[in-house]
C-alpha cells in the first residue's frame, strides 16, 4: 500500500469523518483519551458552568458518543430486561430518539461496578453501532431506524458486558471474553454477519481447567499502525495479542498473569502500554516491533505499585499517566518507566483519564473530577464535585464536557 492510501486507511480506522468536534467512540476519535477541545471550564459544580442537566432513565455506564448535533448513549431499563439506545440533542439535551434495541426475559446478574449497558456506542457517518455484550449487537441509523441486529455472539460475560466495538474498513470488531468462551470476532458492519472469528489462545492451563480464576475480560481493542501495517491490539486473560484486523491472524503476543481485564491499550513511542488485570495488577510497556511470542524479548519495563485495574492509561508525548482504582495517580517516562511523580488524589476510580485543553481530567466514582496540569511536576488545578456515581469516562468536544452519572447527563461549559 502506498503512503497516501495508508493514511486514508488510518483515518478510516475509527470513524469517519474524523471531526475535531466529534467524539464518536470510547475514549474519543483516536481511542486513547485525547481531545482537541479548548476553552473548557476549569471549575464547575451543580450550580456553576452547567449548560444543561438531563435525566437518563435506567442505568448504563457507556460513555457519551457524539457526532454533529447528536449524543448517543445506551441504558438498561427494568434491571436489564429492556436495553435502549438513546440520542440526545447536543445543544439542548432533549431526547431525539429512544430505541428499544433488545428485550430480555432474564439478563442475569452484573457486578456492582457494572451495568447491562456499559459498552460505548460507535458512530460512523449515518450509522450507530450498539453493543450489549452477549445480550446483543445492533446497527442503527442516526434517524433511529434499525439496520440489523444479532444475538449470535454467545458467551457468559458473568459480570455483565464490557468492551466497546471498533471499526476497520467494512468490519465491526469485538472482544468477547466470557467465563466459558473467549474469542475475538469481526462482523460485516453492513449486515452483522460473521466474517472471521478467532478463539483466544495463550491462556494459562490452570485458568482453562478451572484451578484458578476464570478467563473472562472486558476490554476494548485498539487499531494502530506499526511498521506500516495496521494491527489490532486486543487484551484478554493472560495475554495481549496483535491480530491482522482483516483476517484475525495472530502477529505477536505477550503473556502476563491476569484476568477480568478492563483498561484499553494505549500505543506510542514504539510501545504498547497494558495492565494485566485481576487479582494482582501489573503494568507493562511492551515494544511493538516483534513477531510471535515476544514475552521474553520485548518487555521494556513493568510496574507493580499502583497499577490500574479499571482506568485506561493516558500517553502525552514522553509522559505516561495512570490512576489506580484506589486513587493513586502516577506520571512516568513512557520509554524508560522512570517515575516523575506519584500522588494520591483520593476516591475510587473506574473512568479513564482524559487530556484536553492542556490539562488532565481524572473523574472518580463519586462525582469528583480532579484537574491536573500535564507535565513532570504534579500540580492540582481544580477539584469539581457533582451529584451521583460516575463510572463512565467523559467526552470533551469544542468547549464542552459531557459527563454521565448514574442518573443524569451533564453538558458543562463556560457561559
């Protein structure tokens, strides 16, 4: 592939068009938590810098996905028996569409930190891709009509659905890591039909046999260019694997000891940055220029203290930022792993940190956002409190922050 064609391919990896004023998938246009938003408010509260606050029925921890004048969310009504996709007007917060996508007789239980509507919608042109894990996957149009639905991706996700979808060319790609079955699958984005399916390998024998914790996971894959080739980086129990996104062929893999993985991988500086998951989280920087088993050959550095179980990492230039589930924030040199600072910012964390307007926004589970200056010196710029639980990562577009609680969606902006 020549260079112009390659660049066009990369631009189509996530969603098109890639508009600085859009936030079309989990963790934004590039999937790594970076926003081009400017003039964002530094401080807010229930009575300060809130343009609108609208109730969202049911419970869902999907992040807001935004394209043009529409905001898409998912939610679960009646303890998960009715699964909805909701579109709101960006300017007013008014509901435009409320689509019942699936109805279930028995959705099963979810973890106390999860919901039946946790994967984030993905918007591409006039299509919205909705995923509820094993409950079902669907494609809607932005006018609210249903293009296709499928409930064929059977697996026991045990604690509820987790990972969000990605798109590559004509493929909708999903991680499906249950306690019973573990696979990565690509569907035709226009029909919902299976194109390829790859069973997970590289899982510990004790985990497969049931002698240790089960090999479920809840991650979102990441598409990236490595040495001129597009690769799909997908974390699961006991390993991260690089796949050819067109075929599902394995390119390389790195082993660790962990399961119930949540953080989305982050790539930069020739490395992929990953967390091993439960029960004893460990954080790894792995060089991405290998083939086959790179466990011994391509580990750059690792960190055991304050590694995250749920929040994804954030890479800014040479610095890598992490926040552990119990509120310890860390800044590291991405290439060497050298620690610049490590500070407790309080609270419990599930949402992933976001970079925008020269700042890093850390949202805890109790409605508090700690705003920190980017850089090698730790500096808290503000601390902002809202009502309710907050496990969904925020979206930031233009000069607005869209932040979801367990009961409401906020648009936060300077007057």
